[in-house]
């Protein structure tokens, strides 16, 4: 069967995929890619596995139209792999359409718990491209069909390669644009249930090393209530999110996550709250501009979760209207919460609020250990 891609389809796809790059939202680019491909030929699901450019190891994948229960099982086994990532062994045909087995050691990934999880997913036929941008392989983009359907033909492979090439360039462009707008945040992956740090970025490792002897990073218990961390006169917002492909994709720095190579450092410098019942979280630490004289942490001030959220927005210099929009509350309610924060902490200005945080106490927490 010969596939004819109408010129309008090509133009529509190019316009759509590059329009997604303004916010560097890689999942949106991938959704656009897989939706456009489905108009050209049939497939059951898609997958994008990003590579760590430092050692070409696999990172957390983005899955498209995979049954949620299968994806949960897959990711659960994936995160428990030791080592944390599956290493590539046969990457030798960039920008060509190949089978998944042409760049991954199938014997290695089919063994143990990971192989059991993979066998839950009804795949047989698969084709993949490893696009290279600026001389670096971006990752593997693949589509799959169940064994009851025919294998992918030459025309389907040709169309697949063309569409994937544009999507890869759009992802790379968006990430570059985002890095120009703001520096990458420090990032950690913390296994709350086992009390250990699984991986860190170089920026996070450096930040932990700069903490004072009696100081530690406390992982915020709730994703909508960021904490505040002071490191050598610099103020940082600390956020956490349940770990998943979407949360990792929202942080470009996650591509630089590496195994926790300093267990002694993280055991001393990272704490998880005793009441945190989550399993694994992504922790993002971002510098707060304009409040370098801030001190202490929001946690420990005795504020309610909503008051804590509003207090951080005040420290960030946000106006009442923006706070209301961010927190999903009315303007009047935002004003009331801001007044409550000021009254509870006995301050009258934003600057005084930041200075008041210098006296914040700690929280009931426990240390973490290495992933080894």
C-alpha cells in the first residue's frame, strides 16, 4: 500500500508542532506528533524514551495511548531497576527507521521484573527512530502494533521518519529557548516510601553541598504548598510533585538526572516529613529573584496549607490578582489570606514577611539514605 501525504497535511503538522515550542511543553509536541501520524497510518500506541546525553542511558519515557494500568505496572518496575536506568548497547543507526531491538539490548531489558512489566503490554510490531539534533541523539520515538495486525511497511516507515524529524527539532528548539529565558532548576528524585534519594542533577548536588552544617532540604509534603530554602544568602522555592512522565517533562533539567553518587551528602542534607505518605516525588528547587535577603523556610511557621501557598506568592512579589489566579481563589479571598499571613506573623510588608522567616523552626522529619 502506498501512502500519500497531502501537502495540506504536511503544512498543518509543521505549523502545529512548532507552535507547541513557546512553553517547551514536550508532551504537547509528542501528542501533536502521534495525532498527526495516526492520520497517515494505524498504530496502537506510541512511546518516546529520552536519552541522557552524558552516557546515552535511557530516562523516563513518555507514553501515548498505553492502557493506564499497563503503564503504571511498567513504570513501577522501571523505577525499581538496578541500576536506575537501562543502558544502550547498539545505538548505531541515527535518523533511520529501525526496530526497537536495533538500539536496545533486548536480552538485557527482557530479564527480571522489567521484562515482566513489558510483557503486560500487547506489542509485537514496532518501529523507531533515534533523531539526532546538534550532533546529540535526542531519544527514541516509537510506534507499536499488536501481533494480530500487519507489520509496518516501507511507505509507513518513510512517513514516520519525516514526521519524527520535525517533532525532534521542535522539542530541541523549545528546550533551548527555555534555557535562554531562565536557568535550569536543581532537581532530585526522592523515594519517600524507602527514604532514599534515587537521583540528582549536578545543580542539586552543588546546592546540597552549599548548605550549612546544621541545615537540610525538607521535601514539601504537598505539591501545591512550596517551601522556601535559604542557601548562602540566596532564597529558593522548593516544590514537589508525584513522579511520572508528565512531571519530569515539565522540568527540562530532569534530562541531567544521574544516580545518587554521594549517599553521605544526601543522607545528611535531605529530609522527608514523617507524615508524607507518597511513594516517589520529583523535587524542584528554583532561585527566587529579588529576595536574596530572605531567610528560613515557610514550613515551620505554623501556617495552614493555603496560607503557606499565599505567603510564598507574596515572597515571589506576586500581586493579589495573580495570587488569586494561581491559587484558584477570588481576589477578595486572596486579600483575606494575605492579611491573615501578615497578622499571624506580626508583619506589615513583604520585606518584613521575608525577614520574619529567619526565625522559622524546623519540621518533624526524617533523613534519607542512598539508593544503593
